[in-house]
C-alpha cells in the first residue's frame, strides 16, 4: 500500500499530460477513483491498488465478482 495525496497522485499519474486535472476536479470525482480513502480529514489514494485496477481495466479483466459472474453467464449463453 502506497497512500499518496491528491497532489502527488496528479503528479504521478498525469506526469506526461500537458493539461492534467486540477485538485478540485479530482476531489469532485474522488468516489470514482479506485483506492481512494479518507485518512482522517484528508483524502488519500492507494497508488498500488489504483495501478492494479487500471492495469486490469486495460487488459479487459472484470473488476468485481458480480462482473465476472455476469461475463461467465454471458459466455455460457453464447456457446
């Protein structure tokens, strides 16, 4: 687990982006970011978990058991 601040998250994830999102944009969308959690009053993002989820999304792997079971039932129907 590598918890980072929102500012560090932006610097790491959007390092090659010419127009990265602002801290306020990330705060508004914090509930959509995998690995985001409250650390007292501050928001932190578990960078290891975030990168793991993004890697799985890129490879097209399911994120939840519900999604995996849906895909399995769909595959069974298509056979």
